[in-house]
């Protein structure tokens, strides 16, 4: 197998720290070995730190970020429940699909791709109908919007619904603050700002979500993602559910150590500083971010493709000439934007200088 050493500046995965790669080469032990159980305990505690929560029900699910999304929704929704899903990109749309498959009645609150959800639109639905669960994406990977959460969270709590947040792209890059923001359940992925390979999905369930789980009238539709069962493996019982991905757990353990060593505040400051540097460089190239600064995700910036430029050809040029990966647009933004990820270990000044020079040369080639 011959795999090139890419500079990963797309929407994910991000560059994995060599320490994390070395951790994955650690010898295997059994998934009920006392040493591994202690590693599990440390991973849970460190995830509470990164999520900003005291929730006991906090652990990584076996699977990518989409597994976390499905875990939260199928555990907290039953047939006949009413879910309000906020949609301003691909991943809000995906939540709608999962909620419908769980038998919930779904009401969408939409915003244009590249804009945040308007709290007034959420309030209108909450005041008009009984809603069991409200779900929203914190940092929408398909658009680069960082969604303000506080106002919507307060409204959801006042109306007695559960508040679910997708933090796949934001966790480890900006503060999620699950407890302060009144988030009842949250999920993420390992391959973005945590700079760990894809394969685990951290989730956390607060007390109100746990109460909802305890009141379920029927079994969770997914055996593999049933938190009422998996929590017995992560809890004091250590009751076998499935064989944990041991090497991935080593990787996450090391990745979380790196996050702790830097500190969440310094980590967020780094992401914001490097993002500003990149956007200043874009302006020098005559390029413009899609999302206004007030709502712009520092971890993932969508860049408008100028008229007459073939966005896919630019990406191929950058990959072939500079060995740099950036992403194209999805859905409504397909062919209209590039998505540049500055996440975790990929978020460095050197990478900004490299990708800006690559864009400059690619655009020059387009004009010839």
C-alpha cells in the first residue's frame, strides 16, 4: 500500500498528530482487560472536559460522527414524537431523515445555506405546537456557519423540549459548553478538531435526556446504538455489549491528552487567530468567504468561487501540484464554494501560507 502524505485542509479528516498515530500502534489488550477499562475511564473524563459537562453518560460510540447523530436521535425519539429540526445545510437535512426513520413527526425550520437559523423561527413553532425535541448543528460543515446557541437553548428549555446539538466540527475547536448552554444531548466526531482518525463518535446525555431514555415505551430501534445497553459497558457494570475498537480508543485517549495540554481557551484562540489570517489572505487574492464574520466558523471556511473559475479544476491543481486537499461545495453550494478546513493539527500558520499560495497559482492557471 502506497499512500501519499497529504496536507489535509478539507472538511475532514484533519491531520493526525504523530503521537496519536504512535498510540494506535500500542499492543492490543482485551476490551475487558483492567488496563483498557482504566483507559476507558480516562477517555470519559477527558470528554467531559472537552464537552464542558458533568454528564455521567458521556462516552465515544463505535462509529463515525453520523453514528453519533443516529445514536442521539433514535434513543431520544419514539414513533409519534414531534421533532423540530433546524436546517441550513447538509447535516440538518440528514437529521430530518434519521428522525423520520425513527417514526417522529418532523417540522423543519430552514435558513439559507450560509446563514444561521433565526431564533424567531424556532420560537414560532414552539409557541404554536408541542415539541418533544429540537435539534440544531453548531458548526455546519457544508456551509461554514457557526450557529449561536444560547437564545434558542433558553426557548427550548422554557417549552419543555430536549435540546440536541451536532458538534461534529466544533468540538475541540470552539467552546461547546454543554452544561452552560443547556444542551441535553450532544454528539461529535473524532476526525475534525480533535485530530484523531475517523471511527469514534463522542456523545453526551444530560439528566433530562436520561429521564427521556428511562421513560421510553419501546426498545430503541437500533440494537447496536442502544445507549441503555451500551451505558452498561461504560458504567460500573462493564457488561459486554460489543467489542470496542481498541486501537481507536488508544488514539482518542492520546488526542484528548493533546487537547488538555494546550487547553480549551488557547485552542479556541488559535483556531480564531489562524482563521482571521487565512481570511485576510483571501482578501489579498480577491477572494471572499461565503459567511459573514459574525457567524463564520473558524474551523471551516467556505470560499466563494469567482465567476468563470472551474472549482473542481482548482482543487485538482492544488492536490496535484501542492499535495493539499481542500473540499468542494455540497448540496445547494455544489460548484459554488471551496471548503477549507483549519482544524486541530491542521490549523497552523504554515498551512495558511501554503494553501493561499496554492490558490494564487491555481487562479493564475485558470486565467491563462
